[in-house]
């Protein structure tokens, strides 16, 4: 919301094991990006979720993001390889748009 005061909508790079798009009645750590879409804060075609692997997320949470235009890169697609090509793709996709970066350490947990 703070960035929206300056930039209106922003791109998102979200590195996490969980997609954080759950549809709970209450605000929780698992709901911020669904809420951001509902509040029209994100450029959905410039949202990248990297490292997702489940654990607390339902298949609908993953599919919901994809239906919004989110690009999802599963954890298994990141293991044992260079992330340089992925970062190039993301830079090309986002371009000069303002971007919010969210990094949750559990993206690195085994």
C-alpha cells in the first residue's frame, strides 16, 4: 500500500516456499498477495513467485495466482542449476517497472 501511493501498481518478485495467496477471512502471513490483487496494487502480469513447493498452500492457491497472470517457478525448477537465465527472464519481463521484492528464508530450507 505504501508503494502504491507513489507508483500506483508495482511488479513483484516473491521468493518463498509458499505462495501466500490463501483466501482466509482474516489477514495472515499467508494472504498478502491475494489481498494485494484484490486491492489492485499489483501488475499481475509482472508477478514472479520463485521457489514454491507447497506445505500449507492448496493447489487452488497455486492455480489462483496463475489465473491472475502470476509466473510461478517451482522449487524443483531451481535446484542444481544456475539461476542466471531465470533472472534475465525476470529482468526482461519487469523492465523499468517499480518492483517490490519479498524474500522468505524458507525458500532456502530443504
